[in-house]
C-alpha cells in the first residue's frame, strides 16, 4: 500500500507540470474544532450509564461538535450545521476521513480504508420480538462537500452481546443522491434482543487517485446522518418523531457582512443593519401543527436584553419547510470599541415535541475585522497547475470611512504530508473598476501557517499600517505552483468579490464558496481585564483574564452551586467546554482567542462573561 501511495504522489507531481493553471477546491485535511473538543471530552469524560433504555433518539441538534457522550461511545464524527443544506432538523453527524484528532487518518490512501465510526453506548434490548423494535435513520451522501465514490460505502453493524461479535446488516455504496433518505431496519433476531446491544455506522473512504498535487489531498467521502431513532412499537414506515424543529442555523443580521469593526458599523448602521431575522423550520409530522415564533437579542457585554419580540403563531402543513423573515426595528448600538450580541430564536410547540431542536442561537460579533465567511471551512481553495507560479488571489472588502489596515487573517488548512508549507506574498490593492488595481502594500515571503486561533485563522501583522478607504482587495501571490489550501466556506457565496489572476488576467472566481480571509482594521482592541465590559449582578467573576491553561471561578456569590454548570462557547455559538461548577477550570484544550463563558442553571445561562485565551 505504501508503495502505491508513493507512486501516486510521484505521478501527481509530474501531472502538475502538464495541467493548465486553474482554481481547485478540495476537502479540508484537518478540523481544529474536533481536535480541541475531543481532547477536552477525553480529559473530562462524565460517568456513563452501564446500559441505556429505550427509546434511543438523537437528531444531533446539541451545541457540541462531537457526539453526545451520554448516547455514543466514540468521538470520531463531526456534529455540525454546515455540511448540508437539506437536513431534517438542525444539526447532523458527518462521517468523513478525519479521525478524532481532527486530522486525516494515518491509513488514509487512494485504496478504500476504514475511516469514521459512530458507535452507540450499550442498550437494553431484552424485549420480545413481538415488541416490533425498529432502528430508523436518515442518511445523505456528500451534502455540500465531497460525495463518496462508487467503491466507498456507509455500513451499519449490530453487536450481538452473547457472541461479543459485530455483524453487518446494511450497506450503501457511494453515490451523488442530493437529499436525505430514510432507512428502517427491524431488529428481531434473538442474538440482538439482549441487554448490551449496540449499533454503529462505519465510513469506508478513499483519497482521490487523480490529484495533481499531494497538497490537494484532503477530507473526502462524507456521509451525513440525521434523526436516529431506536424504539419499540414501530413499523417499517415509521421514520421520524412527530416533531416541529429548526432545520438551519441563524446567520448574520447585517446586510453585507458576517462580522465587521464596531467603529465602521456605527457610521453606516442605517443601511448595514438588516431588518429581519431569517429562520427555517420544518413540520416533520403527518398532521398540520401550530407554531409560535419568538426572538430575543441579548447584549452580552452589557448583560441585558436589548430587544425581544414575537413573530406570532402560524399553522404549518405536514412534512413542510418554512422560511420565515421576522421583521424588526432594532439596531445594534450603545457600545464602545467592540460588541457581542446573542441572537436567539425559539419555537413554542406542542408539549410532546422533542425540545432540543426548538432553539437556535447566533452570536453577532463586532470587533476589529471584516468577515464574509461564517467561520467554518468545509473545503480548501487554491490555484494550481501550469502557469500558477506567481498566480494571485484577491477578495474585495469595503471600508466605509478612512481607516488603517493592520493585518490579514487567513485560515490555511492543514495539508497532506505538510506539502503546502510554502512562502507567499500578502498583497493589498485598491479598486480599479471592479478588479484589483494599484498595489498598495505587499508583505513578502511569509510562511503558510495553520493558525492557533478559533477555526484555524493565523493573523499576519503588518509592520506599517496601510490606509484604506472605500473598496479595497486583500489576498496573496504564490511563489510556486503548489496548492496553498486556504479554507473555503461552502455555505456563503462570494457574489463576485473573489478573483484570481493567472497568465496576465484577473478572473472572477467560478467556485461556489467564500475564502476565509479577513482584513483587520483600526486600533487593536484591548483585551486586558480592565476592558472587561461585562459587569453587574449577572456577571460571572473569574480570574485571570486573559488566561492560559486554567481559570479560577468565584463561587461564593452563586446560589445553589450543585445545579450550576460552567459552559464556554466560541463566537459562532458552538459549545467548546462544559464542566460542573468548581473553583478551578482547565481550559488548556482551547485555542487562543475570544470566548463567552457562562454559568448555567438547569441549562439556562444565568451569568455571563467574556474570556480571553492567550495560548
């Protein structure tokens, strides 16, 4: 196998000199969120039940990025809301070619290999076959990412406790079917109807054998799972709960950007502030249902409700999805140099509905950078092939007033065999009729680095700030024909703002996605403890801040501490860590960056603060 992989790589390098320069999109070769969160769960695993009782249900709508340890025994798959746009409810489990470390499996090759597993905890199936026990789930090949090829497959296995043996009971070969398909499997064989039964999904994947550069090798052959249900008294046509649920996350409330500098926003809020909160939900029931839609905007730094309103009640037809725009007249205001707002929407549904998928949360961040991307890379982008030496890539931004560009943040993906570790030149251009014009600044021969910040951004600071006003472009010029593998957000279209230069011409990018590249403007935000804006009766007090590996929690003023959980979120609202309340909290697994830390009582945030992680 090793000889075959090496021969493939040699062939790929040779093909590089023959292929014309072009844009290429590949899967991400690593996932920093999985790496950090899986490490945390391993270090702080909760006590688990010996055996679960029926029903077993998971629609993966929790806020963590790894499987719920109260239901699943491993942490290989990625729980997300970005690898599909057709899920049954918010949240899916993606099986891919990345291990629990967030990196490509060591045995990854162009030959089919055993990749991700998703394994249930032991379940008590000591019931008679007449109880009509069925396992159902929905699966989708590829989603918005890489579809599995014909030789790849998704396999379901059952565990026979008395034999201590796994049996394959279902398999589907790779294909490009775009939607989720429902599967129901009756469990009636005596060897499975015992205490200690388990089931697991396995992804058999393979790297492409036709890559023109080993740096293009990346994550591949994704399978998405949703709505896994194991229970009694079912039938072959029973595939889902009677449930009304969100199906997509909330995005930015701004008209143009996902995030922008606060100083810029307050100058243009009259046309940059959107007038609606857009939500998407679905009635998975077979009868009409009535739903009430509610909304809240919470000023995190000032610990107060900024705006709350109802979207009213509405009937929704069976098996129907709804896109609803909740009109509002609120504008983010009244902060100093930065701001963070929690946008929350929840559905009021019938009491028998599962409630874990009735709420979605988004954090609107105003700091010192512009961003079009949503902070999650589903692919890798680059220009590769004949003539791509000195190729350039540029992305257009707009400064609404005279400002200074101080740095560029880029999410470089990890690369197979570290083959994209090359030097490049960072570039800044003015706008010349919709294409990059005069070169304003270049920072030459910087090295590709996978960042330690949230989502892998690395920030390249300029020795001298660059004045910008109006439209400008940031990007890079490569010094070789190597694929640099920059993070690509496949959920956000670039709208003509992304361009590449090759053979003397600027071209509008033809890929569907947005480069994860961000300009950092203005003065840097003070992140010392003296800048701790959050204060008052709803503040969570802890020290030090900024912090390294540990923080100390002031628990003296927290009532009923036995019911309190300390939870840390990133700025995209993803749960990174969660602990029962204690004096000292280990945060060593967090990447460097800004986080929100809360004290939650019975799952409801009671105290807030912001945490700065320095290493």
